[in-house]
C-alpha cells in the first residue's frame, strides 16, 4: 500500500477488484478502480494475482477429468457417505 492510501481505502478497493474482474462495475466505477490500481502497487499485485487465479480456475473448469479418476472420486464419496450414516 502506498503511503498516499489508507488501509481502509485499499480494503474498499480490494473488495471492488472482484467486481472489476467479473465485469460487474459500470464504466465510471471501473475508471476509479483502475486509477487506484495505477497508484497503488500492493493493490495492483493483488489484482494481478486474483486475475491469474480466475484465469486458471476458468481454464481448469473446462477440462474433463479422466473416467478412472471420476470413478475413484465417486467411490470415495460413497465410502464417506456410508461412514457418516453409520456414525
């Protein structure tokens, strides 16, 4: 956080980063958030990290697990359900 920005101000902007990444801000709000990111290196780093995580998750969600792995997961879930029911 730069000395020009308070912790609360940065916390408010960090909350808005998620909305920026999800395209849920209007143009005026986007401009305000982007201006803050240009001035505040720690917030920009957080934005970059969150953007990268979002991209990795999106890419991972489009991949399909191999059938063998899916079956092992199903069996394991069923084992846990049985254990819980027996408790």
